[in-house]
């Protein structure tokens, strides 16, 4: 990403006939918000002093002391194609209102930058590289309701296949042109796309696979990809969802994350003589992630719906292990990779109900902890299926509920606090927010309970 000055961005805006500036920022949970103002109000003071906003509405601060400011990230400025009036959009970051305009620690983009700095400070590597796979569903119709006297949902995809729909071809794949349109728009936003296709799910499940970028940029791309998909779907009268498990007995949707580390431009995960051509550092990175995977789930799979996906079957990554070409393992080593510079591991449990900045930062910190401690994943019992039986233990599953994952995070979070990346206040706030979500679900009768118990 090329750094931009205020003068450059302002000149670009005037040249393009821009009328409005739009600032986008995620709240703590990962929902996107925005604020717009006329170009005439876009001054250098906006970039230094920021624009005031209510931090409590973002889940950041208490109502009694909620004044914050957002400052634009000029480097991310681009034209927003979904606004009727010419608009230049860019990400913003949350800051405190002190004279120094201190970056707010719980803001995802600030946190991701600290995670990247923690990697550099470790001396292990200087850059992490992330290749995301975006899985989602497209529905022709979707409606849902939840009230005192009713609770229901109804979704219709317009597609039906006898078995799995992986790489289904048009005209049976009804949304290939839609994905073309989305990917072209992603390119306009500077988001690289490797390919797109119909996924396994027989009712409108899709995949767009991205390409490698650093941690913070990958998270920005995730936010923008969702923004593009939601807007394109709205324009076509469709409904897109990243819910991990929107349909009973159908494949769920994840956010698989391929990753590797480089130092001085060299991929430190590659060793031609190692297992799957992975280095000792790569195996320890795997060990760190698997060692902390229960706690990670609280950040990588932070919805109650996430755990309806993380069940055996449907190629779900439910087992805390690693191996070549194993899609049921939490970590898969792609066996098709021949280029040593792209030697990598794929962490498969995450889904995009996550705040991507918190999700990726937590995974990186777990991997770093594994490298620094020299963790041997085989010695911990996470051996591949191909390993001798003596090196393996019984299947060790990921948490089966959000409650279990939150309990694990409460016990195991020291690795997240290295370099002040996460702090105790953020972890405590996250636990509170997510336990409130569980309580909201648990107190509501489920429609299927009527089937089971109404005439008991």
C-alpha cells in the first residue's frame, strides 16, 4: 500500500469530482459503521484532530465517558462505487480524546498493527502473509423473525443438487456471473482474487479465494469484501450471509486462512527435508496454534452459530490436529504447493462472524508463542493421521459451544497480551459481550422445541 499525504488525497478527490468523504470503521464485534461529510469539510485538522463520535455505540466505552475521535487512514482512500453521489471512502481508526490523540487499544486496526509490531520485535520474522478463502451463501429470498409470540426463519436459494455442488457448472451454478461482477469490483478496490467457484453446499454456497497480503491489509480486504458482497446482493435483489451454518444438514461456511512468515524476504516455513517440507519453526507455529486453539475459538468463531458448523461431517475442521490434505483437521498443509516461497499452513476453523483484526492477530500471537517455546505438535499429541500410532492420541475436538470457548479464553489469554496487543480490559469486555449473546439465545424458545415438547 503506497503512503498518501493529505494534499495528494485532497487533490485526487478534486480531480475526480468527489463530493463526499466517507469513513468506515468496525465496532468491537466486527460490524461495519460509517460516517460521511462534504468534501469541503475534509481538512488537515480532520486527519490530526479526528472527528468525534460515541464510542459506547461501537461497544468500546461506557456511556458515561464515551467521547472518542476517528482519524482517517489516507493510505486506504478509494472511490466508493455504491454511493449515488461521487464519494471517496477510507478506513478510520479510533483514538482517545487526549491531546496526543492516543490510539484506542480495542480498535481492531490499531490492534492489528500492534500484532505486526510484536512479530517484528520477536526477531523471528518481519512479515506475516495471509491468504483468505471467503465462503458464503447466496439466497434468492430470506426472512426471519423473533418476538414474544413468534420465532421463525425462511430462506430459499433457487438451487438444488442431488449431492454436493462443488465446482458446479452453469447453468446449474446460478451465480457465476454475480461472482464475476463481485470479483471485478474487488479488483477496483485493490483486493487480489485467486479464483471463485460454487462450493459444496447444494443451496447457493459460494467461495472466493483471495491472495496473500500482510495481516492488517488482509483484514481490511475481508471487511471490504463483505461490504462489496452485501451491496452487490442488494442491487440484484439477493441476500448474502456469512453465517457459518445457515442450513440444516448442509455444508457450513468458514474463513480459511493460509499463512506463512518471512524474514528478509525468505519464507521461514520452508524446509525441503521437513515433514510436508515444513521447517521446525513452521511446526512450532502449528503447535502454538493448536495448543491455544480452544481459547482462539472465542475470537475466530465468536457466534453461537459457529458451533453448528464445527461438528463432524461436511469437511468441518473439528479435530485439533494437523496433516497434509486433511480437511477435517484444524490445520491443513496444502500438498499442491510446489513453490518454496509459498510454503504455508492453512488454519480452517475461523468464520466471518469474527472481527477479522482480532481473529488474525490472535492466530499470529498463538503461532509466535509456539515458535518461541519450541513447541513440538507431535509431542503434544497433534500428530497427523499418517504418523505412527504411538505418536497419536484419541481425537481431540475443538470446543463444541461458544460458552466452552469463552471459558477457555478466560483461562488461557496470556499469549494474547504480549507486547500489549490485547489487554485485560479488551479480553474482559469480549467475554462480557459474548456471554450476553449466549444469554440472549438461551432465554428464547427455539422453534424445534415446539416440535419436540409442545404436546408433551
